[in-house]
C-alpha cells in the first residue's frame, strides 16, 4: 500500500496571547494526532525546509518581503495581519511557503500529499492580512508553473472565508484557476472576483453545502482541466467554529473532504492538501477537526 506524504515542521507553532483568536499551538497538536493516528503506518513524514527568496519575490512585492524578513513592518501592516511579529513568526512564514510547495511536488509523484499547515490565503501581493503573512497557495501555483512542474493549477479553496489574497496574486496569471466556496457574510467583507466564486449564506448546513460543492466541481472541470489541485480544506466551516458562520457537522466536513479527494482521484488528478482555517478556544479541539482531510486521504487513497 502506497504511503501518503505528510509535510510538517516543528517550528510552525507561534506565540500568541491566550485571548487571541488565532490558535498558535494547533500545529504541534495536529502533528501529535498524526503520529498517534491508527493509520500512521500509511504516512511518510517529511520536514519542510526554508524557501528560496527568489521564489518568494515571484509572488510577493520585494520591499514587503524584505520588511518581513527584517521584522520591520509598520504598525498598520501588523494591525492588518493581526499577529505578534516575532522571530518565530518570521521563520514560520518562510518555511510554511515551501511546505506547501514541497507538498505539491510530492503530490505530483504520489497523487496525494498533505501539508500539516498552510492555507494562508488572505496574504496579498504587497501586504499581509487576516493572520496571513505570505500566501502559500499562490506561491505554490506560480512556482509550479515557473519551474515547469505543472502548466495548469487549480486552487480549490473551501475555507469559510474567501481567499481574497490568492485571487489578488493569481489574477490574470495564465494556467491558474481559483475556485472559492465561502460564506457571503464573513471576512473579507469586500470580496474579490476569482475564476469561480460561490458565496453561500450564513447558516448553511451539510446537505446544502455538499450539493453546492458537487455542482461547483462539475462546473470547474467544464472550464478548466488541472494537472494538480491545491486544496484548502479549512475547518472553519464547522458549526462550532468561533469565526465561521456555517453549520457543517464533523461528519459533513469529513464527507466534503472525501468527495473532493474522490472526485479528483477518479480523474487521476493529483491533490495537495493544506489545513486552512479553524478557530476554537482549544488548540487540541481545532487540531482534531483538522484531522478530517488526513482521515479522508487514508479512506480515498
């Protein structure tokens, strides 16, 4: 039985105040759950490495990248990101970019690979936003194309929030298609226009969501046939998420992930998953929710 590559790094956790809405320690909890998972023998763990600055500048403004690396962001920029700018956050921001890129390269070889982080889809070309410093999805898509690894990349974003930064960076870029299914009444409150956007109302439950997903996947493939999918499996669609307005059950989220992975497996299209958003007073609780796409990967592959 083939192994599923899992990309991680011990420095993904960041320090945030205990009252902060971002779960800074969910990544180590998730890694612990993965290591103790009943199907852990299905996994092959690979540690992410720092990224090339040349590759970062391909998707982000050079002065902005320099200010991040120097820890020299303005108060306004830090307010928009809404995370404490520490050495640990700076290091993590560069490593996590390459984590998703490495995940995609593994997926091209093994058809499925999972990053135990990623989904920083609110980071724009020249500024960060919404807990996101750099945009790993856009970075991966454009660098896969630049390095000749894939000509057609689909970014499928099922986080409850629209990936406005991903759309900003990828707008007009040949060979990249963005699909976002998100809440109409949630952050960002000014939505961008991607390749295909589907805004669902607050309170959307399992059946309506899964029906919309089915139609959206069919629509996307009628317009664009990808060579790889970057799948943002955000769990802030959960009924218990403190920043999401949807009402999906844990079973509904798992079914969503199974359907996405099955849909592309049947068409022999590789998928690289990232965990996306998920917010809870408990780091362990939200990490347990993030296990959904890893469960689904074992079920489907």
